[in-house]
C-alpha cells in the first residue's frame, strides 16, 4: 500500500543555501568564506578516503597483475574481447581492498560501515568464480540476488519511500511510502545496479570512469545533507576507481573482471540507498538515476533486444552503445570521453533537482569543452573536412580574395 505524507524538510533551505540551492548573483559567491567553509566541513571528509583508496589501489594493481598471471585469471582475446593479448582480470579485487582500507580508516565503526563492506566484498568474492570458471547465467543471477538479499535482509538497506515536490512550495516534499513494495523495489535496484555496471564494462576505462563520476555526484549530494559517513563512502569508491583507471585506461594493462563490475554496482547501489534515498527531498532518487541514465537505458534496451531476438539474456553481444560508438569510428578513449561527458551532464541535472544550482554552469562548460575536443579529434583522425568557403574568404591573405 502506497502512503503519501507531507514532509516539511526545513533543512532543505539550509542545504540549498550552503551548496547552491539559490540562484547566484555574483561570481564571487563561489569563492566566499561561507562557501569555502562549507567545502571544508562537508566535502573535505570525502577527500582523504578518496586519496587513500586511490593510493592503495594503485599500489596493489601491479601485485594483482602478477597474481592474475599465476592463477590463470586472464581475459583471452576473441569473441567480444577486442584486446590483442591476454589481460589480467583481478583488478576488481584490488579496487575492493583499496576501498575497504579507506573506509575502515576514515568511516566510523557502525552497522552501516560493516554492511557496505560485507555486501560489496561478497559481490567481489562471488564473481571471481565467474572470472576463473565462466558460470551459467542462472548461477550468476543467483550470485547477484544473494548479494541483494544480504544487503536488504541482513543490513536493512531498503528504499522505503521516494519524494515528490510538495504543495507548500520550495523546501517541502511529499513522501510516497512504498509499504510492502519496499523490499522488491530495493532488490530490483541492487540487482539492476550490478547488471548495469557489468554491461557497461566493455571498453578500457569506461566502467571505472563512469562510476568515478557517479561517486562524486553522490558525494556532493550527501555533503549537502550533512551525511558525512556517506561522503566518506562515496569518496572511497571514487578513489578506488581513480587508482584503477591509472592502469585500465586505454590501452588497459588490467581488467576489473566480473568481480570488479559487480563490486562497483553493489557499492553504488548501497551508497545511493544510504544517501539520496534516505532524505526527504523531492526527486532525491533522480541523482543516481540521472547520472547512470545512459548505462541504465543501454541495459534496458539490451533486455528488450534479447527478448525480441529470443536470445539468452546473459549472452554478451556487440550491440551496446559503447560498441556502436566504436563502430561509428570512435576509438576507446573517445568513447570513454563521450560517456564521461554524458554522465557528468546528466548527473548535474540530477543534482539540480536535488537542490544544487551553481554547479550546472561549471559542469556544462567542462562538458562542452570535452565534447568539442572529442569531435575535433575524431574529425582530424578520420580526415573529415567540412566545407566552409566563407571561412576561406575570411582568412585569405589581403589582395588574394
């Protein structure tokens, strides 16, 4: 039974004032003492876990590469794998260890901290089996469901309600309580996040880079709600992704494997439940949904496509968006840049709906710069020339027109 109640959410006004809910009138607002103090008190707690996770992960990757070769955990070229040489697959384990050390170091001891580590660690360990001995789709889904069941029933990571705009103006939200639907919705969310990141992991640097941006988005959203523990968790996740990207960006020296993609998916799913799904703010769930809009849409279309073609749901193919971008002519790095730009821009839209306004201009400019760089690089590499006679006349030497 769905129940709707009106939550005043008085702290939303403070949140908006602190991190950009209002419309800025001067550029100096970005550099005011109040704004800098806000960054120090609410964002800085996530910086140290980010740096520690990045450092630990970067130090562990060479060890993981050697361990992968000794244990035979290698991705062999062929099929949907576009790389030309066998590549180690234990990157996910290094990411989890870096994440866990940062969380244990900075996050306070609590059932929440334990739950996040157990759920993400379980996803990592179970799916190493799929990297070593490819398991059946049914068993893989059972692993994903087990991770979600542990999160929901053992640690209470449940989406109990979502917020809609309130009728009393800005700062209010009508909470729609899910009732008995809370558990199936939470299970669907956690299983869906694992599959979304798993399907996304098809290009060097793609999944880790996108999740890095999503983690920063969750960090900013949590900072505005004074959820310091969530800020620390999101910072640690972002750091683990960044440390891994040093070795995974094209051309990759190591892959995260199914263990890594499921670790990232489980971590994003749980942290988003702890953060934006636990606050009485309108459209709070829009933050992770918008940030992951492109991968979520790609996953949904893959399910529809495979049902239409009557092919197994878990069978890999080359029809994902990142594959189509490469077929269009983009190289792996350019494909990543397109996804990074889309993730940052859509994540910013989600943050705007959550209360952040000032960040839009910064991200929009950065996205446009990145997009124009990719377009110019693609045009140059492809030898494409755009005819513009008026430019030739404009730039011609005097007397030659």
